[in-house]
C-alpha cells in the first residue's frame, strides 16, 4: 500500500492521482485499454505536455480507474472538455475478475460517487461522453451532473455485405451506383495524408476550431494504432480526371472502427461522394472488425443522409458537471434558439 493511500484513507475512499506519462501508458497497455486512452493519441490532440495522465486509487492503493484529461483555462474558468477526434472519454472503470454484476454495480457506484466530487475540484466545467458500455449515469446525476443522450450510427456485422447494402434507401443506393461509375481506387501515400489534414484544417478553421495535427503527428498516430493491433483506412474519392471529390479516414481498435474524418470539396463533389467513401471503408474493414461507427453521424447537416444508410442508432451519454454546468447548458439552449430563428 502506498503511503499516500494510507494517509488518504482517513479522508476519502478514493483519490485522483496524477502520474507520469510512461507509467500511465504501461498501465493502459497492461490492462488492454482502448485506442482513445493511448498516450500517443492524447499527445497528438493536446501536445506532449498539454494533458493530464491520471489514475483513481482506492484506500488500499489499488488502481480502480484511469482518466486522461485536458485542462484549459478561459476567462478565469478551468475547463475539462472533450478533445478532438475522440468519440468518448472520461473515467474508464477497471473490471475485477469473476465479479458478479450486482457487486460490480455497487463498487462502481462508490467510485463514481467520490469521483464526481473529486473532479469538480479540478475544473469548474466538466464535459465528457462516457464509453458506450458505461451507461449507468444515475450516480453522476446524484453527484450534481447533468446527463444528455447523444446518438451515433453504426453498421454491425460487416461480413454481411449484401444485407448492409439492402438497408440503403433508394436515393442512397442510386447515389452509390452513380459514384461507382465515376470514382476509382488509388494508392494512398504521404501526399494523400497531408491533403487530408489540410482539408480538415481549413474546414475547422471556418468554424473557429483549431486543428494542430501535422504529417509527422499523423504518421506517429498511425504507427501507434498498428503497434496496438489496430489499423487505419485512408480513402480518396478520385475521378478519371484525377480530381479528388472527398477523403475519409477511419481507425480501428479491437472489434470497432470509427469514421473520424470525412471531408469533401464543395466546388466539385459528386452527390454520391459521402456514401462511396463509407462503402469503400466497409469493404476495407471486412474481416477486421465487427462494428463500424459513423462518428459525427448525428450532426444535423448530415444526420438524414446517415439515417438513410440503415445503420443502427446507438446512444452515447454526455455528462456535464461543475459549478458552471447549468450556466453552460442555458447558454447552449439560448444559442440554439437564436440560430433557429
């Protein structure tokens, strides 16, 4: 038992401990945690010294959860917000071997009850989307957090290609058939990756969102993904004249793939660009994963298109806490009302 844990057992049952990055990555690897908890992933999104690798320990000095997060300060307010291209984050609660479901629920409840208090000492506004298999958010709400359900779309059982395509609406199928007569496969290289990053950078700049990935960072992310047993798929929708109508980038981890970037050239794009990129990704992912998550599929501007693919709708729980949580929620509500008018 560590000395700090002995001391703290008389104060709280759990404590958030910040640790060095190498130790965090060793813990992550030994526990087989997902891609979005990798140190390299956080380095790429936040900078090497721009995030906090942390673990939650109990009074016996045992690690019960890990939580990488980024703290920023704006207008005197400490913010803990989601990082780019990361579908979910927040604390990852570690399972115990041969633990019964009821016992696990009680143990996790104790952890979250303390953690909801501890993290509010770190930041004034906390926002995160919890991993899909952690769906019991009641205890967070009891700790003063607000819960909102967001949705994503997923293709499941990618080996059943004919079944997946049969779910497409008539319009989507027609768009795909038209695109299949225009676009062709091409080898992807560093120039393709650099073009993808530049497209994404310009796209996000229009929304006043900073995008800091450069080609070396992107290549390091690719190496990290492959080192952990995953892969990534970069696809270009290129016509016979060599013009690129759109690009997409998908990453895999264990049994799931995520469509993290899909960008198109509004000036020339064919109407079937989006569905062609998605379908080519499905074909490339066959035999590698069981689930393909169309990350960002509930964004209003594209939600109808994604719905027309027949992909399943899957809930994700967003949690908002801290002393400025209610102010933030009201602000977002008023902003959406203003835009709709």
